[in-house]
C-alpha cells in the first residue's frame, strides 16, 4: 500500500515536471518568435529610415539646385517689376503711340515693341497689346526676325493665348506648348533654307532686316536626318496636315486663266546671305511684280537644288524663287527653272560674291545686280495656290512657275554650297493648276 502511494506521488511529480517543462518550452518558443518579429520590424524600420534619409538628401540637393536656378530668375523678376512700375503711369505708352500715329504702317519690330509696352502698362489682357503681337507675327512669319517672332509668341502665351512657341525661343530643355494654329511657328519661313522663299535666313518670304546679321540658331528642321521634310510635321503641324502645300509636280490637265503677270525689276546694290539653308539675295526697294495690275514688292530671291517643282515628274537642275509681298501682306512667288546647259552670266556674278558659309549678310563693294538678269524672255506660266516650302509651311502663297527655262552650267550647279535643299513635291488635293 505504501509502495503504491509512493508510485502515485512519483507519477504525479513526473507529470508536474513534464507540464512545467512544456509550459516553459512554449514560453520560450513564443519569446523566440517575438524576438524574430521584432528583429524583422527593426530591419524594416532601419531600411525605411535609410530610404527616407536618401530621399531627404535628394530633396535637399534638388532644393539647392532650384535655389541656384531661382537666383537669376528673382533678379529678372525684380527688373521686370521695376520696368512695369516705371510704365504704370502710361506716359511712355502715350509718347510711343503719338510717335507712331503719323506712320501708315508699323514694322514687325515696332508692332512687337508696342505690344510689349501696352502689356506692361495695361496688363496681359489688353486687347490692343494682343493685336500688336499678332500683327508682328503675321509680318515676321516669312522673315528672318527670330527675336521679334519669339517676343510676339511669348507675349501671346503670357496672355493665355494658345500659341506654339518655337523651340528656338524656349529656355534650354523646355518643350514647346500646344498650338492653337501654326501661325506662331514661323521661324524659318520656308526653310531657312533656300526656300525661305526665304529671304534668306530671314524667311524667304519676309522682308529682311539689312541692319541685323542673322543670329546663329539651333537648327530645328533640315532637309535630311531626324528633322528632314518627312518629320517637319512634328513641330510644324501644317507641314503634315495642310491641304495646299508646295511644291507640286506640275502636270495636266490645266485650267486656262487670263491672269496677266509682269515684272519691273531694278538694278541695285548686291546684298547676299547664306542662311544655312540656301543662298538668298536681298533686294532693295523698287523692284515689283504685277498680277493683274496689283503691285507686289520683290523682297528677295533664293535658290533650290534641284528644283523643288517638277514638270511631268521631272525636276530641273535648280530653281530660283523670287519672293514678293503686296500692300495687304499677301505673298507671291515667281519660280524660274534652271536647266543644265551654257554658263549663266547672272549666276556667274552672284556665285563670285556669295558667302560659302552661314553668316551675316554680305554687300560686296561696288557690285550691283538686276534680278531681271535671271528671267527668261517669255512669260508663259503655270500657277497654283500653295504654301511656304519650308517650316512652318504656312498656306496662302500664290505660285507662278514660268514655262521657259534659263540655262545654268554644270559647274555652276556644282559650285552651289548646298548639295540638296529641296522639299519633296506635295499632294495636289483637288487644287487646279492654271496656265495662261
């Protein structure tokens, strides 16, 4: 009996010891799990802290860079505020308007200047300021007035207008804004190249500024490569979407017209420009083209190689585009095709004086030239409504392509500094080609 009691007691002791041991094991296991969880949480916290520290450091570096960029902007803002305060009384605007009142027509530079003074005096919502900027753009669109174009575009954008700002007008790294239309993209007028109908760098179709040398600029379009003609539409939508684009492959059927076209070109001092896209000759006032009696002033003429226009699918060696503008600002281009043959005396004079590298206008001393020296005797023509043949490809340009060609020697063609500066022909899109 006694033994049995002892065995029971021992059994109970063993059970108690086992229970105690199991309880301790469970507690240890729980503690181990907690330690593991705390360790993982600690590692996560350490990682998050490191990432946050890196973010803070990056933010601090960005802030330092922004402060460095803001410093000159703050100075410019102070300068602008000072100018605006000085204009606030309106005296300068009144004086400027009085000075311009006697002039029948203001230049693009004066229009943009007037717009700027009105904006500073009256505010960005002043309708007259916006109108002055728009007129400046219309007048500069075909010219080589980059600064004027930039000022007008930025002025309109500052007033909330939806206008495309040329890439050349923006700070480095900035992107052009969405455009409401393309008119604000002038710049190269037709290619800064030759077609600028160009007025050279000016814009082949615009009036050159003889007093200013063309500025060196970042080329945003070209005749080949990443910004060749097939990609002009990326920055200049009309080049891709326009329905009346130039040049054309001229082929029948033709529509008869009674339009009368005559020229009255005058001899004057030779002024030439290599604008990086063509050779352009800026013409002094006095030479005119008349279309049914309406006078168009000859602004400049420039060259394309090969000819941009084709006749029944065939181009000529080169073409000369004579760019004219009437009193209403309408453009007309007279095209003379150059066929490979005998030496051309007129081109011989031009080539002897042309600048081979892009740069400012040159005016060789004692050399004069009459644009009529490049015209054929006969004046039968093909005509159509087209566009600038260079960006921004603005439409509404009247073209007259003479049927008679003029000779140019093979050596003269080879001496032209641009191996190819011609835009491919464009779709007719239902337009009529007329002939006299």
